[in-house]
């Protein structure tokens, strides 16, 4: 089973990843994750307190056993020196320390079982927290993805096609008007050019007739 320090480090890492991945908003999802984070912090403190109590009981048990051993040795030494009264007192104190050690032992075993259960519970809750963080990250990712899709489809909606159609229709109408205007001016230009050419042709004909007349009749000079 993982130690409380390792679990705490994993919790901090998970919280850090979540804070980096999710915006600091007031949504229900964020509040749920924050609440789980606070519960983990409180649970960690409770486990730490339980472990500290377990360690205290272990020290008390060991101290009682050490004191009983000292009394045993004193009782043995007194028996060797035939100091029976001191030996009897030493054995009584030894027995008292052993009884106290047994009491600490029972408390210690109970506390160990409590600590194990607490570690299991906080470990399971941490996994639920980690799963919740992953789900939150996934939901946030899909939310951003969906928002992007919505914006894209909005940009490419039929309204845009209608605007494009209107723009092309207006451009085509403007082109037709310009072409009509160009044809009017073109016809005017052709008419003017034709008149000029007709006048020029008449002048050239008169000149040709005059020249022919002179050649036939001869010059009067």
C-alpha cells in the first residue's frame, strides 16, 4: 500500500494538473472538483493524526516492555543476592509494566487497523478524484471543441451563402448596367465615325470628278 506521503504528492500533482487544465470559473463542475480537493486535504490531516497516534502507542508499548525487562533483571539480581522482598517488589513492578504493555498493544493493534482503513479510504477517494479530474478535462476539451464547431458552422451558415449570392447578384447587375452604357457610347462613336467617313468620301469624289474634267477638256490656262 502506498505511503501517506506518496499519496499526498499524487494528490498535489493531480490538483496542479487540474488547475492548469481548467479555467478558474464558478461552474458546478469546478465547484465539485474544488470540494473534492478540500475533502482530500482534510482526509490527509485525519490520516496524519491517526498515524501520529499509532506511533505514540508504539512508543508507549516499547517503553512499558523496556521497563518490564529492567524490573525482571532487578528481580533476578535480588533473587541471586537472596533479597527476597526486593525481588518480590521488582516482580510486581514487572507485572504492572507487562499489563500496561498489553493494554498498549491492544490499543496499538486497533489503531493500526484504523490507519489501514483510513489509508485505503483516502487511496480510493484519490482515485475517484483523479477520475473526476480526467472527466472534467475531457468535458472541458469537448466543450471547447463543440464551441469551435458551433462558431465554424455559424461562419459557414446559409446566411453567409445568401450574403454571397446577393453580392454576386449586385455585381452582375452593375456589370449589365456598365455594359449597356458602354454599348450606348460605342454606338454613338460608330455613328460619328460613319458620318465623318461619308463626308470624306464625298469630298474625295468631287475632287476626282474635277480632276477627270480637267483631263478631258484640258486646262483653260
